[in-house]
C-alpha cells in the first residue's frame, strides 16, 4: 500500500498490516518511538493493534540521545 | 550605547521590551559539546543576561568538525570544554555574565544550578542526565528544552512544568544503549537544526511569549528529507512519577542513578547502568569495530582499547574503564561509546 510517512508519499510492502510491522520494516521497533496515524496519537500498546490502510498519514518520531 | 541588538529589536515579537527581558534572564546549559556550543553562542549573541555552562569533558580533535566554539589550540592542549567555551563566548559578547563549571551534572548539583535559572537547555549526550534534568525541572518548576541528534537526524521538545507532558511521560522507558554521535557519526547541519528549534523556543520563553511555543514533538532527517511534528499532549500521564500529582522524582534518588566506583589500586572505574539491562555484545562489537581502537570479544565481555584507556563491557551492562581514576572521565568515555 501507499501511505504518507513523515510527509513523504511512500510505498510500503503489502505484508505490512499493523503499525508495529512498519516499525519492524524500518528497523526502529527496538527504539523508543511516538507514532501518530491520521492525526491521532497512539499508545505503545496500540502499535500492535492498529491496522494501516492505503493513504494513511503516518508520523513516526524516534528518540535519540546524541548531542 | 551601540546598536548590537537593533535587528533583534526590530523583530516585532521581541522588540525593545523583549530585549530588555532577555538581558535580565539566566539560562543554564547542560553539556557544551555540539548542541551546547551552538546554543551558548546563540544566547550570548542574543544578549542573555547570565549564562551558566556545565561540562565534564575536554576538547578533542574529533569535536572540532561540529562543536563551533572550539579550535585546534583547544584540542592540542586538551582544554576543558566549559573553559574553552567561556573564553570564546566572552570574546563574542563581553557584557554577558558567563559562569563555566567543569563537572559531571549529578542530581544534587543540578538542582542547585537550576534553582537559579529561568530556563534549562539540554545539550547532553545521554538519557541518564536528561532524566535527571527532567525531574529537577518538575521539582524546581523551571522549563527545559530537550534536544538531541545522531547522523542527519534530530529531535526536540519543550517541557513546561504544569502544562506539557514531561520527558518521562513521552518515553515510558529510558532508552539505554542507543547509537551515539561517536558510534553512528553526526553532521553539523543536524546539530544546528536542533539548536535552531531549541533557541527559537528559548527566545519565546525568555520574552514571555508562551502562546507562540510550538507545543509539538519535532523531528527531522536532513539526509532523508523528512520532517515530522506531533502533538503529544495526550501522552501526559496522570500517574507519571516525575510530573503527576503523586510524584516521587525517581531519577533524583540514588538508586536510579548510574553507579560508579573507583576500583582501588587498579586505576579503573566501574560503571553500572541505572536500570538492569542486557547488552548485545555482538552488535556492540560491530559498532566499535568502526572506531580507531581495538575490539576484542568473548562470550562474557567485550574489550575496547583506545590510547591509554580500555573499556571492558559486560553482558549485564556493567563497564570497567581502565586507565583512569577520574569518575567524570570514565563516565564521559562510557557515554561516548555506549550511549
């Protein structure tokens, strides 16, 4: 499916169903992240249960410590 | 009377009144590496009244690519960053009162410094110190601005006690063992972008224009051309131990701080992480193999030698830093390579 990911129109693989699959696909599943889908912010538990659909708007912010 | 602030005063959201306010304010910057150098220079040029800068490290050659206050002379002579920064900052604006502190920002000291300040700027390189800043900010009631970067990526969030969620609300768990600028690299535009977000928010706070604050968690990747800003108000937790009504400021308590101990007669310091963790030594070996030092690994521990120092990292997250008795130096090396 195609989604808007951090403002970019992006093709993601068809085997992606849940938000947690996107995090795995981009190898950020072991990082601390905040995810918003279509303007609604998700709790960590909702990453596993929130299904994605074509044309969804996804914002993913991951925390880093450098400086 | 010169007109050094005239262009800032012409900017109407600041104006002459705002400039007057800025000149009466005191900002505390924790860390004077890449973020801290850029933040300090911006605030000093903007005419801040007083600036306190705190750093435990000294200038190295690998800093100069992005840490804008430092020169070759500083690296050659291993000048403490707080001192090198202060000298340059005074040359930029002699009317600013600049206090340079060479120290590891521990909970007790941080609370004393923050009490005196109107705003705390985060320019640290680790989450341990950030969690302490977060608790101190809530306890003392002073705002702080989180900022961090790795590679071409950066992130920032402004924390106002009593209003926004705090860092503890956003993180849920403290990310330990992430990539650092010393393991994954960093480009200077990522630093300056984070600082631009931080300083814009700082100026709004300093002139009292709280309605103009961004109120969003912002992140960007300058190489991948991505930008994201998320409204995170909903993540404020009623039962947050740092900012909730039943708060206990967990990161100010001794138990939750990284434990260090000088090992007698061994010229070594032991560092134990604040929370139990399992270190992936194989992954760490791959990261450290890109550094200039030598890496060795067995099933139980990993050893990394560079110049006069050797870091030995155990699976349980513990590290021994050989070649120093100085706890601050050992912690600086630990956070540099292990995050």
